[in-house]
């Protein structure tokens, strides 16, 4: 129950802001009871992230196997980004903190789903025919791209979310005063996060397709 509640709170707020005091209040118990069952704030954070990776792996497990390495990696990236977009706390923590980004603090008999997640993607990359070095670089680039896109969406940083404001700024100057803004700002104001994500994903996979061809 404690992890369930903390995990749900993390969908819309930073994991740093989830407190034992508030959880105890919501559950109608004393904070000490939560510490007894969970441990420290690090233990709670790791439990939330372990749940995040468990749900991510469950989503991967129901996807049919396809015989196309490029589409397999594209599907992986879209699934990861959408899962991060649906859980703001996990996405922000993974971007801001080194601890528990992947490997989790688990008790004897429990599963580290972060480790299982990393094992899953490296198996996918191995099966594409990439060398270990290329697989490592490909995963890192894909992970950064997904995380950037998810956190951009979570924070409403896509230009289209501020189209009215940006459009007003584009027309706020006399003609010729800001030629760069005059040229590009109206188009920029219509850029959507989803389109930017797909364009970046295509560019990444194009580059690794060339590397893959050179390694075979």
C-alpha cells in the first residue's frame, strides 16, 4: 500500500517531494510505521523506480516479436518515452540523479527490474548485430532522446504549447528589426513534441544503420 500510493503520487510530482509525513497522513498511520516497513527515503525512491521498470518490462513482454531490428528499436524507444511521459517523477529522477537511475536497492528474494530492463535492451541490441561498443552508444543516445522528449512534454516545453505567446512575440517588432524571428518564429511556434521526437528517432536510427552496415 505504501509503495502503491507513493508510485501514484510520483506520476505527477517529483520523487524528491514525496514525504513519509504526507504518506503517513494519507494512510492514517504514524510516519514511524512507514519507516519500519520501507526503510529510508532512498529505499522508498528505489521501490518506486523498481515499480516503474517492472511496469515497463510488462509492456515490453506483451509486444509481438518482429523481424526488423530498426522497427524493434523504434518501438522500444516509443514505449520507453511514453512510459516516462506517464510518470513524471520517475522521468525527472532518472534525468537529475545518478542513484537508482537503473540499478535498484532490493532485498533478498526481490527482483531488480532496473537491471532486467537494461538486460532487455542490451539483448535487443546484441541481436541486431551491433558490437558491444556500438550497442552501448546506441542505448545511451536512445535513452537520452527518450528522456529529453518525455521531460519536455511533462514540463510543457514544446513550442506548440505556447503558440499564442510565441506568435505574439513574432509580431511584436517592426518589420526588419528582428529578421531571424521574422523568418522562423511563427513556424517554430507550431512545432510539436511528438513530431520532434519522431524526427530525432529517425535520425538516430539512420546513423546507427550506417554503423551497423560498416560492422557487418
